[in-house]
């Protein structure tokens, strides 16, 4: 029995005259995810994309991969039937037999895109439902909250029959909103921030600041693992590793202790921005949440923003820690995030950081050293890893 995967576009259907551009990008992203799974044909029609594989394609593996592609509202594996009621009835009971046997209640929905088909949608539902009841007498019809929804879609190229639709990752196709640089710290917040902005269509690069020997190879491995959790949804991420030790030691030796963290974050922004612009990014992304720590007060964030000339997105800004953790668990990043390895941001943390700094005092403290040349050196010595 021939199977296909049905992709429901969701938000893309609202894009009017630009919809085809978004669908084309979504198909491009799906092709990239499935390139090592088999040979697939993609057809967009009526807010649905059909994915057909050849005899060597692994449909189950393809379905699992597509669950994590942004831009997909819902998806299901469907059997293809001929465009007559006999084929529809036989296919429905044969293809969905296992699900019908374990269900207690069901209902049938029909979508007749091909108006030349002899029966209308309510008639298709009645005949299909009656046939299922005759084959599975233990079932009862429940139109409000059924265990199984049997869907019959009559389309131009055939009839597609499937059970319950699985919810997709949602959002917009990656790349449809441009490109941004995610500052990955190794904690809970930044992977969540990257996932949230990628869901809105941003293609990501990653930037991680390391401070050897204060941070270890295990800490870097942890960051790679976290980036991989995001890449499962966003696709490949180019992760830059910036060695920041020299700059941090210079801050420690020359700047007031209560401003250590704030000056460090400003210099991180300046460094990251150089990499972001080189990568044609239009923004940077951080996992900062208002008032979570001393460097994330309103005045501190204003001082940090002053160091950047491109927008800084903070999708977690209004969330509390429990809300962030909930998403972290959802994307399977939480257990990795709490591994006990030092990250760059916790090195040389002051005992009493200033929570209400002024931009003037921060700039004065920062001007004690020529950090610009050190930033340029750090950028030139940056290396990168491709994370899939």
C-alpha cells in the first residue's frame, strides 16, 4: 500500500501573495533534512505539501525528522487510495486496522478538494463510518472527543486516508526572517532563546566565549551538545568559539570589581557583533531575562545594549525561570544545561556586582584599557564547528 506524508502549513497559509516563497523555503528545508533518508518528491497544493518517497525511502524516519522542522503546523502519514468509494472503504479499514482495534471511539472527517468526485463530504463520512462500524463493532461514534479521527481527503491526484494528525513544530520556515547570531553560554537560557527565535524564521549561527584554562574542553563539548539540541529544529548551525581569557584577565586587572560582569558583557557584545556582521547577521540573540541576575537589571541591560549597533533580541526577557525551564525540557536541553561545567560568564564573578550602573561610569572604567585591539585579535583567532 502506497504511503505519503501530508504536511499542513498552518501560519504560511496567511501569507497571501508571498505564500509560495515561504512554501518553497519550507520545502528546501525539508529536502535538506531528508537528504540522507531517501529520494523524495514534494508537491504544494491547497495549504498542504505532500511528500512522496521512492521504494528505497524510509518513510518512518522521514516522518520523525519532519516533526522538528519549523513551518509545519501538523503532519501525518497517509495511505493513497483510488478515487472511488470501494477503494476508500477498503483502504480505511486495512490501513488503520491497528488503530481501530485499540480505539474505543472514532469519527470520520472528509475533505473534498476535487469537486468532481461523485459524493459530497457528509456522504463520504456516512459511508466510511458505516463501513468501519460493520468491521469493528466494538467502536462507538463520538463526534466531540474521539480516540481516533479517520480523515479522508479527496484531492486532484488521489484520495489520502490517515488517522490522528500529529502536531508539528509550528512557526515559520528557518531563513524566512533573515539570520542572527545566538550567544550560547552553556546555561539553560540561551538554547531556549535560540529555539524561540529560530521558530520565528531566523537562521542561526552560534557564538560561544571560552576562557581556557578556567573553562575546560568538557564545557565546550557541553555547548556543542546544547547547540545540537537547537539544530535539531533549526538545521545546521555554524558555532564560533572565541577564546576570551586574555580580555577577561585584563578586565580583572584594570577595572572596578563591581563592574567586571557588565564590562565583560559589553566586550562580548562588541566581539560577537564583528562576527555577526561578517556572517551577514541582522541581529544578535541572548538568553537574558529581566532581573534574573545583577547584569540583567534595566540599567545594566541599557549599558550592554549601548555596546551593540545591531538589534539584540531577548525572547526570554519577560519569562521567569520556571517558564524557561519548561521550554528547555521540551527541547530536551535541560539535562545537558545543568551539567556542572564552568562557563565563561561565571569566571571572575564579583562578590557585589553593581545593579544600577550608569553608562558614563561604565565607559570610563572600560576606557582604562585599549580593548578594541584585543577584540580584533580574538575575532581573528576564532574557530568554528559545524553542528547538525
